[in-house]
C-alpha cells in the first residue's frame, strides 16, 4: 500500500548545517520539512561547546551564510556566544523554529522501498516519515573519552570540553587538561591565570600560527553596515585568507607547497612566544603542517611561560583516584580533570550516529566498512535513495563550513527540483557515477599534503582506518561550480 509521508523532507540536526539546509530548501520552494534536533537548543557545536575561550577559528566574515551577513561581530574571530546567537537569529528570521522539534533524538532511519519514503525512529518511540531525509548531524558532535586505564577511578571533578560544567569554579584549583587540540588551545590561556596549577598532558604538539584577530570598534561595525559593498569585501578577503591557509595548502601541496611557508611562520611564532628552550622543543611539531588540524592563537604558546603551567609530555600510564600517573611513575595530583580529547570522527556509530537502512535492508555503516568511506560529491550513496548528507565523505574541502552547507544544499535542491519536474518519488545516485567520483577523489590525493608530507606521528583524525583522508581535494570555487553543474544523469529518477 502506498503511504503518504508526514513531511516531504526530514532534516536531522539543528546545527548550522541543518538550519542552512532548511532555509535554502524553503527559498527553493520546499517548505514542507521537519527539522529534528536532539538537544534543547539550536546551533550544534555552538550550542554544546560553551567552554572558556570558545570561538570561531576562521574570520567571522567568512563564517556566516552568504545570504545573511552580519556586520556587528565584536571581533574578527567571534566568540562562541555570538555564533550561538547567530544560529538563533537565523532560526527565527527564516521561520525554521516553527518547523522544528527539539529534544528529538533519532535512533534509526529506514527506507520503505514500497512507498519511497523514510521512517525516522525517535528515542521517545515516535516515528516520523519523510519522502527525503537530509542528514545534517555533522561529524564533530559526539565527545570522545580517552582510552586510558583508570579513567573512571578519579574522585575529583571530570568534564569534557564539549560538555562544560559552569557550576565548577576553577579558581585556586589544581587542574589537569588532557589533550592539546583546538579546544585546549582556546581554554588553556583563559584559565591559566585563575587556577593554582595547570598540568597540560600533550601527546602530539599542535601547529600554532599567529591569529590575525582584534576587536571591531563600533565605528567600523557601523561602516560595515552602512557602506555599500563593505560586507561583501570583508567576506571576500576573509574567504581568500581561509582558502590560502587550508584548501590550497592542503590539497595542492604538490603544486604550490605553501605549507612550507606556514611551517616557517609557526617556528617563528614559537621562538617569539616561548622562552624556555626545552618547553619550546616539546611544543614543536615533528610532522608537516596540514597533516592534522592546525590552530591559530596569540596566547596559547605564551601560557607555557607561566610558573603555574606545566607541559607534561611523558605518556599517561593511568588515571588514579587523585590524579594522573605517567609511565615514568610521576603522579600529578589534581582537583579537576578536563578532557580535551576531541570527538568521534570516522568511527563506527558516528557517521551518522544512528543506523541507516537503505534498499533491501542495506546498512550504511556496513557499506562504508566494506567499501571504504565514499559518497558522490559527499552527498549521496548508491542504494540509499532520497537520503542526502551535508558532511559526507569527500564533500568538505576545508574552507568555511558555511560554504559546504550552501554548496551541498544547492546540490540537494537541484535534485529535488528535477524530481518534482519529473514527478519522481525516488532519487538515487548510480553506482557508476559514485565509482567515478570516488576514483577521481583518490586520484587527486597524490598532491595533498596528507600523502606528500610527513604525517607519521601526527595522530590526525583526518585519517580513517583505511589510511584515507575523506576530504574533498578541490578549491572552493570548484565545489561551488559543481553544486550547480554536476550531471543530473548521474542520478536515476523514478
């Protein structure tokens, strides 16, 4: 029996990708959607991450929708609270809130082959059906706890950076932080002056470059809001800076090894920031810039000049009831343990974080386990019709995340318009097109820094279990062009 879906489209995820997809669908004439978000608010990473010092790591003028550009950012690199407010602003301005459900945790999604619709099962037992599903859950969403012996034995306070407890006062406390990734780089210089002692446990040093950041005085913000073309100019400058510092440097390293210049800048930043030669050496990466996510900060490295901050590079043996013991037998007693250990990325149960069953019960996670991570332009996987992803394998090129949201959403809306024109109820990418795109993606990686540079020992989450880096080796202009020019014949409409 043919079933009528509850909604034409179900969007899973209320972060900026889900919000952006909803807005662009509506603007394209697809207003019958329901957005499902497991949290109690919108914003995704900017809803969950509220740790001290949290902020965007690219210029704010590039970190916003092209159709909703603000001029009132307080800094070139806006703090997290402003990004959270921006998400809420977009939700209200574009009427997304009315078509959303919060506290709606998806536990599975199954395709009904007989009716060409998806059944989305929620944790509360409810089932929502949609002709199409857009997975906008992202990747850096599920906090990852360290695989360290005794992790559950500590009797003090433990918190992950992505689930910060603001009731915990760090003033005068002995604090340990495990990890020196992006969140730790932001947290450490903020809390260092408040705590009695801070022990930083580092496994792999991070490339830290100078951050071209400053406050934006009200005259400048006013000018950006009033002078025609000023916001567009600020956005173009910011996007060009982002393009040079990652997409071009990472994906075209074989042609233009700009990462080598970045390494020189990183070494200079280290020499100028850290006084102690031994500490400086410990903070010096031994892998190529770009092998893992770099960071930009003017205060992180300087924090290690403080007498109350200790950089510990001896591997951790175990976590005890009172602190952390290293393999050399030294125990660091602490009151608060902060886990800056990142998120699950290319791991089972995380892409996406719920089971997806396509045609004949095919499981998406099993497909990727057996065939490696792959998706046609990061959007579609054969055998999973009417299911589209915003951050699928080989979709994101490392530029502004907002560019990814807009290009992938443009790809999807183009498909939906074609399906509506053909009066089709099923849209599925062909195996031939998917295989061709996957081969093209792998064929480009010889020029990427991940495979040309020295990435041994980087401990980078860019690499999956197969040694692949499922990032899109393309310039941002290419991704934008492809979103509106990919061959529709690469899909079947029925």
